C-alpha cells in the first residue's frame, strides 16, 4: 500500500524545518536520539537517523525520498522531549498552546 502524499516536497521541507524548531523549543537532547530511532520505526542506518545520531539537523535538505522517514524521526524526538518537559515543567499547568489543544474550539470547515 502506498502512502498518499498531501503536501508538495517544498511544503514537506517547511514542515521538517518547523519540526526541528519545535524539538528545540521542547529542549530535545542528544541522549533522546537512542530512544527516538526505534520509536520512529526507521532503521538506524537511514540517513536521517545517522544525521540525528551526530546531532545534525538539516533533514529538510535531504532528497525527497527521505522526507517521510525524517518526519517520523523528528516527531519521535519531539514526543520524547515534550513528554519530559510536560512532566518536569508543565505538570501544574502551563501556557503552552500546544499543551492545551483540546481547549481550542474546533473549526467546522
């Protein structure tokens, strides 16, 4: 079964760039990489995993066939970092919009 692509390569690259910024905001650490690779479901030998192991970002500049694996890896890294941040810093509540998404009204369109 193929993956249906909803975004152009350009837009996918913009999403990856933004996701790197989110990882930084969540305070991702190099020691999160070891957990993020298996969580993402990609092999440690995939280019994005090798890059992240060396703490190099720039997946938005990889060839188009690497964009999906890069996305999966960065989402896993963000998930790990954000979970830690929620546990340590936001446990009593916070003003981070992304921690309060369920409070936002749904747009019917």
